[in-house]
C-alpha cells in the first residue's frame, strides 16, 4: 500500500514511520504524496484518535528534502515545487486529531518544518533540529514563519541565516521539544502521550485543532506564496544548482577516501 512509509494502527493510535533509512528518510515527491495520503486516511478513520509520526532507524526522523530531486530543477519547476508542499502541509494542518512527532534523530529543513507543525514533539539529545537550507542555496519562507511564531524574530533570524543545527537539549530548553527523554524511550513516551490525548473528548479536540488551523491560515498562505516567488528567483540565479553540485562532489570525495 505504501512504498516509502510504514503505517500501523493499534488501540486507537495510528503510527506513521518514514521509511527511507538509506537516505536518512529524506523525502521526494512520491514520498510526500504518500505521507499526505496516510495522514488524510488517519484523519478520516473514526477509530483512530491520535497519530504518531517517526522515522525508521536511529539516525533521522528525516533529513528533509532529497537533494537528488531538487538539484536539477529549473526556475519554473522550483516555483511549482513549493506549491506541491501544500498537499502535505495541508494534510498536517487539516488533522483534527492530535499529531505527535517522535523525533528519533535529525529533523532538518522541511522535516524540521513538518515537526514544528505537529502538536507535540518528543525527542532526545540526538534529536538535532534546524533550518540548514541556506547551505544548499535554498531560500526559506515557511520555516522562518513557523519559527517566528514559536521563537520570536531574533532567534529565527540567527537560525535561518547561519543554518546551524540545534541539539536536543537546546531544542528542549527553547520549547521546540516538549518532552525530553532518553533515546530508547522516545517511542514509549510518544505512545503514552498519544494514549492520553486519544482519551480526550473528541469534539473538543476537533474544534480546538480547527481553531489553531484557522488562526494561522493567513501566515501559512503568505509563506507559501513567498516560497514560490523566492524559489523561482533563486533557481534563476543558478545558485542552488551550484551549491548542490558542490555538496554531491564533496560527498563523493569523502566516500572515495573513506
């Protein structure tokens, strides 16, 4: 049913596991489409009362965008690429059931953005998070909006312009990780939280979730519109293509000398 996900439901709790461990669970268009579909199906399944999202393996929740897909974009494709994210982000924002991110490892770039759009985040010391897209020549729009809402402008500017990754302790200290546990306890804690939330009154849960989506809608739409515009301009400059080419060349060099 799914090629790039593992999907399971047990006792009113749905679990979606991002399943490309060989690529640190980085996503391309087919995987994003599957994830949107899985979330929508969970949302529409009455017996499911809460959902956990996590990554396969121990290294990553997700490394974010698979650069093998974006390295060959032209300006027009870059502009439409941002709109393709609407389906996934809308599936997340449209959830009327609690969504818990079990951060088993790195959540970078668009995966950081997905994690921030989950309701509750559970992580550990190795749950490194951040917005390193500038290092690949990719401009950021949705990520900065999400971070500004949660962290304020000063910290957002620093994270976006440096592209640095935060470790789990820092993420917990500034409120991005709600529950900070040992690495081996992440899924158990996420399950405990999911069970607690699944027992809450479902109508109130649905209405609360709908209101959060409603009050953040203008910022979300503005960020997507800006994303299409800025990605097109970035790719017209050729900078993302050059930076990704350099990234892959450096990675091949490291592998050849390993």
